[in-house]
C-alpha cells in the first residue's frame, strides 16, 4: 500500500461540537490523542484512575482548545468501574452520543500477571476495552478505536483457556519474552474477535479500528514493571525509531476524524499499523467458530 497517505490536512480540521472520549489519557499515547482532539476544538472527555492527573490533563486540554474537557474516574481493572464509567458517559452524552471512543489504557503483561482467571493485565488491556466498546456501542457515532499490539496471535487458540490458567500454571509464560509473545498473542486474538463481532452489528457509519502504534516514546515498560533490560531496550528503540506522543496522535486523528482518513479506512478495513500498512486480524479471530466462542465467553463475563 505504498508510503501511505499524508496527514497534512489534519491541521485544517475543526471538530467544534464533537465529543471525543479518550481512555487512559493521563499519560502516554492517550494523552497525545486527547491533546490532538483538543487542538481541533473537540470536547474531550477523558477516563483516568487518578484524580490529580485527571484534573491536570483537563486543565491542559482546556488551554489547548477543548471547551468542555472533563474527566471520569475509573480503575479499569474493575468490571464494575468500567460499566459505571460507561453509564456516566452514556447519560452525559444523551441522544446526540459521542463521536469518538479511543482506548489506550494498559500495556504489556508485567511480572505480577500470573494470577489465575482474569488477571489485572487482561482486565485492563483487553476486558476493559471490550466492556467500554460494548456498553457504548449505540452511543458512539463515528469511531471506536483500540490502540494496542495488533497483527499478533498464534495459529492455535484454546477457547477453553482464554484466561491462560493452564499456561500460567505450567510456567510456559514465566519469562518476560514468553509473556509478551504468549499473553500478547492471546490479547490480540480476543480483542480482534471482539472488534470483529462489534463491527458486524454496528451501523455502517461507525468505524471499528484496532491500531498498532509502532514505537511511541512513553514510559509504558517502566509503568508495567518490566525488567531493566526491557526498559532499556524500549528506550533505545524510542531513540532510534520512536515517535513522540504528539507525532503519533496524528495517525489515529487522521483515520478517525479526517474525511480522507475515513475513506482510507473504508477501503482498507479495521487493522492498521503506524505506517498505514494493513495488519491482518489475529488468525484465530478470523475463524468463525473460535471468534463466536470468544465472544460468547466475553458476553458471559460481562453479565456476571
Ligand atoms: N508505547 C509504545 O511504543 C507501544 C507499542 C505497542 C503497543 N502499545 C500499547 O499502546 C497502549 C498505550 O501504551 P502507552 O505507551 O501509552 O502506555 P502508558 O504511557 O503506560 O499509558 C497507559 C495508560 O493506561 C492507564 N492505566 C493503566 N492501568 C489503568 C487502570 N487500572 N485504570 C485506569 N487507567 C489505567 C495509565 O494510567 P496511569 O497514568 O494512572 O498509570 C495510562 O494513562 C498499551 O496498550 C500498549 O500496550 C504501546
């Protein structure tokens, strides 16, 4: 798909009157995306877990041009908090709904993600995104976006062990690298399965996107308790080929809010990397019976 489109026309867009909800906007990629929508004059509502950070970001967003910047507080590792935050957003948005839901919370699995069942990593990185996208599926009018590792996933997927309890107990995912490959592959498969199911039943005006950000200069490795070696590797990758959060934010902004970007998505589908290259859905998410089993499991977890 060539060099990809230019985001230059982003600069002339005004989103006055639109609402963008950015989840995980207290720092990192989410903060960059929230700032980008604020600069275009959108009302930016952020979801964060820390009140002090929420207030500071809201002040900044107002200064950048978001007339109605506000925050909701939620610990996204809690299903109840996710459902409560979604309810508050739905009520505040009313009939008009929100234009954009952009989810950036979480990061790679860390040292403490071996607990059986829905562990804190899975809860934030995957389950919270599914809950918010599902609860807000009739509220979002233009784009529902997950920014996370995409284009991963093994050819095998055990739908009887979505929480990877057997893998965790066997110690097969105990090293940092094995965690990122095994757990990251599971995450991508579940997220892709959910996004494909949500897109299937949504209005054609709403675009579902799963975006892989490439390397963005954030503190995600330290924030998720990775080893000093991984933190150093990620710092080096950032220096050599990373984008700042504000540089990267032009991409999700282009694909969701810019008419040229929306046409690009219409032609190319829902999975993109940071160079505007299509990445495939996780292989097992494309298999109908696996996808349906994952989706039924997610619906059951949300209803518990
Ligand atoms: N940066 C990259 O190069 C890169 C590459 C590939 C994929 N990704 C993916 O992109 C996403 C964003 O990464 P990032 O680099 O922006 O990470 P980050 O800088 O660590 O930001 C993560 C955000 O998630 C929030 N968060 C974490 N746990 C939460 C919880 N329980 N409740 C509420 N909020 C919570 C954090 O809030 P606090 O400020 O309160 O901690 C923070 O705002 C992640 O899924 C990551 O895996 C990033």
